[in-house]
């Protein structure tokens, strides 16, 4: 028998990781680091620190890109954990993430028919 999940207050179970608003400090960090890298590059004794800072920027930008792709899956799990969705809905979105060869997406249908899964501009209801 499946374990029952206790419903909690709707929303915010994972600090809204499924949206850019949930990790806005994270996405602005490369800008701050770029300013630091630029300052380090001005100093004759800081070449290695500047280069390593650029490496951190590159890794953060890659992580931000991946997090954006994961957004719909994170969103689905957060909504399931918060009691807004059932596991079947969350599972559908997470499985879509795993099988979509591009950037998976999740958006509300403009006609109010429910959530649409997107992949390379194609929609699946």
C-alpha cells in the first residue's frame, strides 16, 4: 500500500525552486563575480585568481542553464509535496523532463484546459 503523504501549506515547500524567483540570488551571482574577476584582472599579482573566478562563473552559468531546464520538474515535485497536485501529475512532468531531448517546459493553457508540457515548441496535454 502506498505511503500517505501529509498535506502541508500550499506552495513554497522548496522555496519555489521551480521558478527563477525561487533562485534569483543564484542567477545574479555571475554578475557579481564578473565584477570581481574584472577587478582581479587589473591587478598584476591576481591573474590566477581572475582565471579561477572565470571558471566559477562558467560553472555557475552552466548550472543556471540546467536549473532552468529542471524548473518544471522541481515545480511539479514542489506542488505534489505541498498538496496542490497528486503524484500522478508530478510523475508525468518528471518523466517528460527525462524524455524531452531539448528544453522541457510547463505552462498553463491559455484556454484554461490545464497544464501543457512543451518540448521544442510542441505541446502535449
